[in-house]
């Protein structure tokens, strides 16, 4: 796992944006796995600004989002469809017909989940999967004890995840209980992963992911199995790591290698 530690949130976001932009410049028809959540908002903002400045185009990019709440139609203001349109799709030149999210309002969510997994395969798999991390160590909506061999399916959200998401809804009761999410094995099948975590609230989950045992109790720890997983952190999110000195020696100032 490549652990890049940056001095503050914007520096971490810029570093993550560099990696996304480089992927798309190297392969304009790259398949991106996209994530939602508060952490990703400044990343999409930065990518939209770079697009406006003419630095990066997503015209040929294909995208698959990690997850969507069951029960919310795409037009619902709290759906991840809406989030993606507002935060990113409407602000760059991505072709809407090349963007994909699971349908939260599918009449048969289990069939929709299987179809989603098949669509990722038909697209040739994911080149770069963006990820956030939950305070409970989830990636996508793969909550603690999610099978490390799981593929896209329905997951029941934990109360802690619903509490974290409650701020977007009118009440805890209205906060969705279920989601369609890529599985841990779907994520591990991507050719590269880029996890961005910022802020002290993520420090414990980050330490369990990077330095804890490989365990379904912390689904993000499955990234230890991935041959090309990059974790971009600000100093606060790196606060509970024991081997900070080592990561900073290997990747000074968050660079790829000491030779860059
Ligand atoms: P957050 O969510 O960026 O809103 O903290 C991350 C996640 O739960 O994966």
C-alpha cells in the first residue's frame, strides 16, 4: 500500500486530483470508479476547476459509482445520482451516457446489482477506483463483516453509517437503511485504487486499514491485498498511524518515490 501524507486537506485533495487527472490523460477512455461523501466534494471541485482551466477532459471517460441508496429514485435530491450530477457530471465534459450508478429505485434490486456487476465487466473493468473510508472502516457500503469476496449486492447499513448520513436527510427515520454497493471483491478487481481520507475523525479507521490485521471487521483493510492501492491522507487522518516516519521517508511530501 502506498501511503502518501500531505500537510493539509487541500494538499491531499490536490494530490488525489493529480492521480485522477494523470489516469485520464494517459488513457482518455479510462474507466473510473467514483465515490461520494463529504470527503470527495473538494476533490470533484478541484477536478472541475482543472477542467475549466483546460487541464483535463473527461469527454471519453467511462464511470461507475460505488453505490446508491435503495428506495431513492435518481431525481431524489439526496440520491447519489443527484450528488454526482451536482458535484461533478454537470461541471465537466463527461458524456452522461457513459456514467453509471446503481438504480436505487429498481423494481428488483438484487437483479439490478447483478446487472451492475456485469456492466462493469462488459466495460472491461475499472482502471482507477476512487474510495473514501467510513469511520467504521467501510469502503463503498461494505460495512464491517462484509465478505471480502463480495460482489455488487444489497447491504444493510449500520446505525453508525446512518447516523453519519443523517445530516443529509430530514430525520434519522428517513435516512435509508439499505444500499446497492459494489462488493469488496469488485473493488479489489479494479486495476488501481485511490483512497482519500482527511480529518482526525478518520484517523482510527485509517490506522486499522493500513496497519491493522486483514479482517472483514475493517473492510478497508482488504486493500492490503491490492497490488496498486494508494492512500492519500492529510496529517490529521494520518494521526493514528505508527509508521508515519517510514511512509514519509518512502514518499517525501507525498511524492510517488524519493526519486521524483
Ligand atoms: P465521508 O464518507 O467522506 O462523508 O466521510 C466516506 C465514506 O463513508 O466512505
